[in-house]
C-alpha cells in the first residue's frame, strides 16, 4: 500500500480519539461507528473505511479482521494492534490500543521519520507484550519503511533476546560509522546505516540498561512520540467492589437475624440448590424398577 496523504492521517487521529472517548463513556461501538462517519472530512477515504468497519462489526462483532481486509488503507500494524485488543486471551484493553494508534497517526501526519516510527512501534509491542514475531512482521509492511528498513525489522525477529536492543541501534547508526572510521578511514559497513548520529550516541549511553530508559531518552532528546503506559487498576474501584460485597453480606445477616427473632427463619433459603452445583445429575443413584421383571 502507498503512503497516505497527510489529511488522511489527521482524520485517522481524530477518528481514533473520538472513538476511544465515546467507548469509554459507555456508548456501544456499533453506535459510535454508525454516527462518527458524518464528522469526518468527506474528501478523505476514511468515511468509506469507517462505513465498512461498521458493517463488519454488525456482522462479526470484530474490527481487526475488517481492518485486515482494508489493507490498501489501514496498515497491518494497525490491524494487528486492534486484533490483539479483541483477542480473548490477552489483557490488552481496547482503549489502550486506540490510543496507541491515535498517537501513531498523529505522528505520521506531522513529519514522520522511519527511525521515530520504528522506535514507537517497537516500544508499543514491548510495553504491552503484544508479541515480537507477528508484531515485527506487521511493522515491516508499513509503507513508511524502505526495503533496507524492512530487512532490518525482519532481521530483528531472530535477534531479539540475543543482542542488547541498544546495540542493535548503535551498530546501525552514523555515530558508529564515524567512530569506526576514526580508527580505520577505509572502513565500509556491512549493512546500511539507518539511524542518525544522535540516536547512536543515546543508544551507546544506554548499552546494558533497561530498554525503557533508551525509549524515554529518545523521546526527551529527539521528540519521538511517547507510547502510552498501560493503565494501572484504580484502587478506588477495587475498594468500592469490596464494600459492595460486604454490604450485601451484612444485609443477608440482618435479614437472617430478623427472621430468627420472629421465629420464622426458613433454613431452606440458605441451602444450595442441586441445579446450582456441578454434582451428580438429577436422578443419579435412584433405584428404578424394570417392568419386564416385575
């Protein structure tokens, strides 16, 4: 797929932001997709794409597969992030996925660089534990990357965990090339240089450290987009749920005490019903009479 026009990414950022905010407000996704298309710029292709997403979510209840079918508009990385949020086996919330893609679209609508986009997408995979193999494969198909970048990203699929991530940036930077040519003026790198001098310096300063420190330094020093942190569960919500449970228990005890006081306590209401258990089926163990033998 080709790189989209700037106005497409601006509208995508608005769409993802509005979609996330309204879903958090409690509106159903189908209802949001049905109405939000009217707010989008009609000169872009996004309203048509949103209309297709609305039709697919009504039929299948999912957005990720629909985005995969719109491969000429949405990138595989966008579809992969949404699919991970919709998967049953992950704890990756949809609002987090939409926020990640919103900031990515905003970055693409400004002055994106392949290095900045790569670091952002890779950090998004790392922080949210979305999986490197499929995640990197989806990243490599982004139209903002050249063939050299795609080869580099696919190479990382086999080197993540074996080589420090800071070294993977440092040895592909112009700073590394400058340092080597100070000792060997005729040095020719084996692989294309992808990162600038500043990225190389920051990477060398963070060798052997937590990669999150490297991501944070690149954001502070070079203005790389910041990946949203996974939301921590609020203690207030857990406390409210615990209080509701205790209030319910106290209400049951008060009712039992009132019945006992008036000598009308019905013990059967506290008994576990057979259908509420996972025990033997109804009639199990009862003796039956064979009419042929009687």
